[in-house]
C-alpha cells in the first residue's frame, strides 16, 4: 500500500542517530502516513532511531476526521493490529475541529503530531519549523486553485532543512519547475523522456545553488548539550562546537528557570520531558506562593466577533492546557481541578446579543462554546445570573499551587531538578558560554547555557531590558462564609467571578479587584466591597443578603499582584539583544521579529496577568520548542504576538531606540 510505505522514502534510515526528525505533509489523509511513520519509529532499534519524531500535517476540513481515523481500513498492511492500536490512540486524542494549530503527543512525548487546521496556503504561511522530509500529498490543491505553484514551492522552501527530501504525489510539470526554482532537485526530471513516464510518486531533495529565503528555519540553541537526555538512546554525547566545555565533572545545568510560579513550573515540566537537567530558583520557600498561590483560578478562552489575535491565542492556550493537564493527571501526577463547565455572562443585554451574534458568525462547535440564555445558565449553575452569555463545557477551575507541585513532581521523575528556594537572583551574568545567576553578595546560585526569567514583574529588570515594559496590578479576593450562593454548581464569571465551594471547605471565593500600580499588600474594606458589588451585579437576587452580611462581619480574603503588559499579551520567547539593536537602530527601523538580534540562551515567560492558567502550559511548550529547534505549537502571528521583543520592534519603527 503505497500511501503507508514509510520506507519508500527511506525515512527510517535517515532518522538514524538524530536527536530530532521532522516530517511535514500537506494533507493529513486520514492519518495513514502519520501512523506509518509512528509504527516505523516504534519498530526501529531504540538505540538507533531519532529521539523525537515530529510530524506536522495540514488539514483544511478536520470535522469528520476522527470518524475516518476510527474506520481506517488497514487490511492491506501486514501489521494491521499494530496500526489499529495506534489509530485508536490517535482517535482518542483527536482535537476539536477548531481553526489553529493543535499538538498531540504519543509514546511519552517522543512522537509528536502537530496538526494545522486551516487552508493549505494559510497554514504554509503560518507554520514555523525545520523539516527533514516533505510529502506533498495534496495533488489537487494547485489544480483547484487553493494555492499557486509559486506559493506552494516557496512555502516549502521556507521550511526546508539542509538536504530535506521531498516526495510529490502526481507531480505536474508546472509544480516541478517551480520547486526547482526554489532549490529542489529532482534527478528523474532531468532525463529527456522522463515526463512521459513520470511515476506517481516523485522524489527530490533541497539543494539550493543560491539563497532562496530571507531567514533560515529554526535550529536548536547552539549552546545546549542534549547528548545525555535521560531515558533516551544516546550513543556518544553530542557536543555543539559552541557549547561550554569544562574539565572534570559538570557544574552547570542545561537550563535554569528563575521563578517557581505557574510559568516556571510549567517550564520545568516541559523541559524535563525533553530530558534537560534543570535548576529552579525562587525567592520564596517553595513554589506558587504569590499570585500562583491563589486558592483557585478559572480557565476559558476569550471570544470576540472578529476572532482577534487575543481570542485565537487564548483558545490555543486553553486547548493545549487541557491536553497537557489531562496527560499529567493520567500519568499519576494529581492536582485539584475540574473541567466540567464554566459560564461567562454578559454585563448588559447588548453584550449578550453581541455574544450570540458572534457565535453565529464564528461557527465554533458546541463542545468548545455555545450561547446560553439566563434561564439556560440557571439550569447549568443552580443560581440565576442577571444575563445570558457563553457556556464553555470544558472550562473550569483549578488550584494553581497543586498544579505547580504536580508539575515539579513530574519533572523530578524525568530528570535532575535542583531546587534553589529562599534564594534571590540579583543579576544575570553571561560568561564562558553560560548564564550565571548571582545573588546580591556576588555568590553564584546556578549556571546554565539557557536561562529563562519567569519571575513576573522583576523579569525585565533581571534581563536588563528597557523595551519590555510590565506593570503590577493588585488583586484582592474575598471569601464568602457563609455564602448566599451555596447552590452554585460551576464557576460563574463576568464582571468578576464566583466559584463553587466544593474545593474550598465550605467557603466560596469571589473576586477580584483590579488596582493598577497599587502596592498595598493588606486586605482593604473598599476592595472587599468592590468584590461584593461585582457579585451583586452577577446575581442580583443576592444583593440584599450580601449587604447585610458585609455590615455584620469582617470578611477574609487574600491579596496578590498580577504582572501585565500594555497590550495584555504575555511575554513568551527569546529575549532581544537591546544593546546590539541600539547599535544597528537605523538598519532595524523596518525590522520584523526574525530580523531582531537576540540574547543567546536567554528567554522570558512572564506578563501573564489574570491568565496564568491559560498561558503557562502553552508558553512553556513554545519556549521548549524554541530551545530545541522543534516546530512551534502555534501559528507565527501568535508567536509574534507573544514575542518579548515586540516592544523593541515598535520602538525601532518609531525611531525611539538610541
């Protein structure tokens, strides 16, 4: 069966001894080719095969593919039972049919499928990866006008690694010529009579004789030493020429993470799965003590009528977090969470109508979100809100501290995780190919070729960034004890929120105040009253009871501080080299993100604001992918929207960098 003969392209021989091998195909095709690649990798010698196999596949119509996967006819394949088991696992993980990038992990994270649900032309422009092998298995795309030959060939060339192979089904003369113009070589097209006898599958490789693209596709950090990855085949340890070399025993980690909140703990879990030795540093006595120490938080995507960048980014974060948390839970690393529904109500009748109209236009599946009237919401919640709104059947609530502890437990089970608590990093110093975290007395706390600042409002200072502004927002939570909304069954959010008491030992949590640049750490009566007023607007029937309760007794609560950016998007990714940018400001005045100079080995994960649960897992996966040179788990516009260098880019365009 040609469509599942992975060895016909000699891929299993090509991935031998590789750390990472990436295959890209232009059509998912019921998953046959992915299943064949997975099966070939699984059947290969563990000491010889690639450590991580990535398959990136584009699918423009994903709605019915789960059913197609479940009904795959593999009768022509000799190893059908093995394929059947893999197909069932793929069907179990199949994501919602929602436009965007979806990452699925198999074989303990060693086999990764990244699905791009969008049109072929849009996906090729949006993906960012370095492919070792392409399969152009959508021969009708050009004929049907879904993409032009030049657009297809340039899109493939933009993502091709050195000597990347390409296999084309039913290659046309026009596409063959176009691919050759972008650097691909087809030996069988060079003979005089080859066109008359062209096979259905034509093979070639990427060997450009001149520069055919502005930027090369991503590579791993040159200083990272991944030769010792735990639990994986290693052979001789790999040592990059730029990696630090020390005599005697190694005195540094592969990566150090500064900050042990939601951002830092998610990073530890994601990097540990890649086998990196880690150092984790925090000023507190343990993880999740500041904003990440709030007793509960909610998670859900944002919905906007124009499906804005923020909406698409929160949707990507929400869906990835659910998948990651489910895997963590299934592996036995338990934490306190529930994803059995959340209602977001409108604040006015006009906003409710706007929600309803937006969903009608966007066409999301009900499994993601659906409109509910106030009466519908009452049936779900057990209390009646002032207005209708949105029901997220997979939204919910989570105890952040319990998640952080579970992530660190998972990380410790996979690699060496050295914890440095009650330690404050005063400065970061780069020398001898390593980043060194120094305390205020000049003592070295930890060293690594890669450092990630995940310490909220202090991150930009620590990384010596002028053009990465963040601000602090005070947030005060209030405990209701006793509660007039004890019947509440699911989280209710709108202008504020109220959570059911199931996880809070008879108390209910409401919040939260939003006070910009207010450093007061103490509970305040005015903030408590603001929270009660928000609840009264959410559920008008309890307003009188709340007023009486507030007058009768003092209420408990908690104060924490959110770190936010001016555009309310997080800082996720490699940090800019602002000094070099200043020196080259004139040349960089029209720069795009890939043009900007970067600090080698220095990354940021902060500015999550009120969306730490939404951003943290996806942010960690993005940074892990950048460090290891893996395909990004999001589209390029989302990655650019998260890029900490975006503020430098704006300043350069305004000629405000001196």
